[in-house]
C-alpha cells in the first residue's frame, strides 16, 4: 500500500538479484525459500531468482513451526527470505535444518539478522539472464497436504507464458490499462498465476500484505478502483453480504 514499483524498476532490480545471491554462495539450480507477505519485494525476489536460474520456493506465511521445519528440510533451500512478522517462527523452525545456511529479513527486522535491502544495496551492477531452457525448473509451490504431507510441485520456465497468453490475454482479455487485484496470496498458485498474467499483459497489480477480510477488500476496491478482481466464492458471498 505504501510503495509503487514500475516495470523498469522491476527489470533493473531483478537483474541485481542474481549477483547478490551469488555473493551469498547461491548457484544456479539451487533453491531459496520465500516466506513473504505480498509487497513489492516479492516479485523482485521471485523474478530475480528465476532470471538468475535459481529456484524460488514459495511458502505460506501462516504455517506452524513444525510445518516450516518440514518444508525447509524437504526443499533443501539454502537461504530463506522472510517477512518480519514470521521471522521468529522461521528462525525456530530452521534449527536442525543443515541445508539452510542463512535467513534474511525483508523489511525492518532484528539487528542481528541480515537485511535484504542492505544486501541488495551492495550489489549495484546487473547481470545478464542465466542461459536456461524451457523445461528447466523455474519455481516450486507446495501442495496443501490434504492427501498426506505437502508435496513440492515444480514449475518449469515455459509455464508462465503458457498460461499467461491463453488465460490472461486470450480468455480474460487482460490489457495494459487494467488494474488487477487478487485476494489470493502470491504463495498460492491462484495468486501467483494472476500476478503472472497481469505482468505479461503490462497491467497494474495491487499487492495487499494483510489478510483479505471483506472490509479490507472493500477499502482496496474503493481506493484503487481495480478493473479485475480475483477472489474465492466465500469472499464473494461475504462482500455481497457486507454490501447490503
């Protein structure tokens, strides 16, 4: 709500993520965990890692310590980028996960934890994109775990454009002048999917870090006047009830 990011700024900043991660010892095809609220830092790290051939693993920000421990261990992520609100639980969950080498806080955090803004500030020079191919792994999402333990679902580099074109543009008609608001968080397939579609179309995406209560969603609708709203049936019903 307090920060804007242009396409040029996203391009330029994402190009500095690869060198920043390389200085931290992260190599192409390594994984990093993103435990982030929906702020403009999310797409910077998500696309910056993918651009560098590094695989971001998107994790829910509402999990328990035990759940985080399992996912960090299972994904073998080398670094976790974490929002301040979940920093303490992720730090506790990381105990005993030998493959996790570092936790970085994205935003104002403790004085003892490395900060994303400081690490990025030391990396001024951009790098060329990694030489990846269409069927290499780009990012992971985890299943909800309704049929057992959550499973890492791997998405390849050609996945985004293969649904952004037929869904975002051909089916929904998304355009540059659209303003898109999805209440689904970016760590969900629904949330990251709508974000990818809007990015491909050159549209504006509204990112909302808080939980999308009906009143909060109405406030966003009134303030930003989106042309496209993506949400779930229960929230549509709640919005209708609140609007009576």
